[in-house]
C-alpha cells in the first residue's frame, strides 16, 4: 500500500493493517519526521473513516514494529531509530 491509498473495507488485509501500511509509507516518504508527532488518533479517524479502536490497534501494531512510540497525554511520535 502506498502513502496516498485509501482503506478498502473489502480488501484482503484488515483495515487496521491497511492503515498501518499507509502510515508506514507516509513515514518513509517523510510526511512525519523522526522525533516529531504524527497525526492524532482523532485526525486519523476522520481522515480514514475508521473507528477509534481500529486506529488504536493500528498504532499498537506500529509501536510493535518500532516505527512509532506513544507519549501519554501528548500523542504518537515517529521513532528516531527505525
């Protein structure tokens, strides 16, 4: 999936995995720089038309992959060491 793709609810991958691939591509493209915040949960919910729980599952997956980290009450940031 590319950084400008949309979520396909009927696609082979679950929506949270599709969003993870889109975000990873956006990070690779430089939309969000290392050490800087990425889009908020609310922004991602609105932009991609997904439930907040789906976006949270996506962020958890990206944290597992080491692409992002979460600062409570502050937001989600792109990891410096990817």
